[in-house]
C-alpha cells in the first residue's frame, strides 16, 4: 500500500484557494467596473475644461450587487452635478474609500458663481432617502462657493 500524500487539510486548502481565486476575480471585475465609470466621467469633464482628482480605494471583499448598483448610480450623479454646477477652471475631487463596514465617498468642488446654490437636487434627494433607509449618512454642505458631500454607505444593509 502506497503512502498517502494528501491529507484532508490539503483538500480544504485547495478548495479555499479556488474560492479565493473566484473572490479575487469578482473583486477585480467590480473594481474595473467602478474605475470604468470614473475614467469615462473624468474624460467627459476634461472635455468640458474641468480638472480634478478621482481616487478609488481598494476593497478586499466583493460588494453586494445592490451596493455596487447604488454606488455606480451615485457616482454618475456626483459627476453630473460637477458638470452642471461646478466652475470648470477650479479643482474638483471625488474619493471613494472602503473600510470593513462602509463605502465612504467624499466629493468637493467650487460652484460656478454665488448665484448657483445647489442645496439638494432631486437626484441627491433620492439617494439621501435610499442611503438613509440603509442606516447610511448623506451630508452636503455649501459654504460661500465651496460644495462638499460626505456619504457613508453600509456594506451590509440594515433597512430602517
């Protein structure tokens, strides 16, 4: 009888490695999807004369489909807001970061002129309602001519 070389531990490690590969692939696909939106919007804004910084952080667990869809829509809304309300010759910034429990989004720009007071447009009101129902936060401030958004979306959804 030959010597057995595979222990039960080895088989479970192989399965775990395969699952890790699938997980890593899904994370990479999601990151590419988000980065595609950011790069497309950045090119669009660049064509309108905007300059800014777009930072997409890393995440180590796949995002739930509904969170990914929400994040995509929100990013598109943020960029549309910049195109509509921000001063093209001023700097804008959008940062998307992740901790273990949240997606954290910060956005800032300079409004075109004092006469443009954004407040909360209908798109943002909808996102504020959805994110609030998930126990997230959605804060917008505009002081003088600076506009800032700070948004926190929980990665695991607790509906109110």
